[in-house]
């Protein structure tokens, strides 16, 4: 399904985009769509490089599906015995 998108871009850039699209026998819409597809594929989480901070802390937090309410109850019961 195609939907309209309105962009605000400087006029001189729009003129260059139109010229580029025409030179490459593409519409501005298809050119724009292809550029965004390329950006999305290139920047997908699987392909993104992790920053040094993220690499440092990656894997520290384990998801053990802990029931927080149960853990709080255990802690408070133990504390107030």
C-alpha cells in the first residue's frame, strides 16, 4: 500500500534531487523509497556495531523472568520476621 509523504527540503536540494532522478530514469518517489530502504537495511540492529559502552555491559542483565511481586514478598517477609 502506498501513502503520501510530505517532506520539507531546501529548494536547491529539491532541484538537484529531481535532476538526479531524471538522469537515472527514476521518479523522485522511487529514488526516495530506495534510499530509505538502503538506510534501514544498513542501519538494522543486526548490522549495527555496538558502542564500546554497550559492548562493556552487554550480557550483564539476565532475563530470568523473575516475578517481581513474589521476590518483594519474600524480601519483606524475611525482613520483618
